[in-house]
């Protein structure tokens, strides 16, 4: 046996803990809506048909039987049944998206995460505030944003704020002025694409001709 298999047997408190085969832990269409079902369960709504009718307009495309099975599991299990927490990558994606473009069910899942983590709630506020400055060119708000970051116990953001402070004038100009390096980056990306199409087997002269012809 491998050390991982030995650890699996050693850590198992019940036989059910050993059920980790091909079909265990697979994602389902209901996973995104389980936090909503948990909230409705805590509010006293334990009827599977009622909550199924509520999540269908919110985008659920699975079957009623899957919802009923989840509600039955919550009703019969001696231990609380809750949704699997989302991964850090998924939560970061929710935070970085525009709030108005976030689907309602994802908004509810993010809200459930932020309720249990005040630090992450503060981080979300600062990230979205900075995103608004960046997209709407409101560089004059940068000093207030830096002061707000320093007041919270977020060491990683403090490091970012210190780096911004060293280049404060340049950052404020970047957040205020309409000019950017997007055009230059576009040309660099186009040249790299032409270069990679030759798989590194052509000379600089051929690359130069291809770039000129593409222009």
C-alpha cells in the first residue's frame, strides 16, 4: 500500500469515509444552488417542491428528484448537511467580476462566504473600490483608498499600498489620464503570434518580412 492509502484507512472514522471512488465528489447541477437551499432550510422551508420552484427561475436546470434527495438527506442525517465551500479560485472570480454582471445565485454564494469571513468582506470592498477607480478614471480617490486600506488588518494589501505609495504620482496618472499602452501591447502580441507560427525554425529576415506583409 502507498502512504496515502494507509493514511486514508487510519483517518477513517466510519466505513462511509472510505467511499472515495470514481463517482464520489463529482460536481452536479445542484451544487451552485445548495447555499440557497441551506438558507431556506434554516429559515424553516423544508419542502423540496417549494424550493425547487424557487431555484428554477434562478437558473437551475437539474431535476426535481435531485433537490428532493438533498432535502431528504438534510432531514434524515443526524449531522448537519451543508454545501461544499467554493474554492479560492472561484471566490476570487466572484470578487473580481462586476457586481451587476454576477448571477443572482453566485451573488448569494459570495454573500454567504463574506458573512463568515470579515477579512474577506473588507478585501472585497477595497478590490471593488479600486476597480471602480480604474475603470472610471477616478485617480483623485487614491489617497482615500490608501488610508482605508491601512485601517484594516490586511497585510497583503498593506504591501500593495506601500508599493503604490512609492510610485504614487505615476499610479494617479494611470488612474486619471486616458492614455495607456494597450496599442503597443497589441502590436507586441501580434508579432509574437507571427513568430510562434514559424515554430522557431525561421530566421529574423523571414520574420521581418512576415511582419511587414501583415501590416
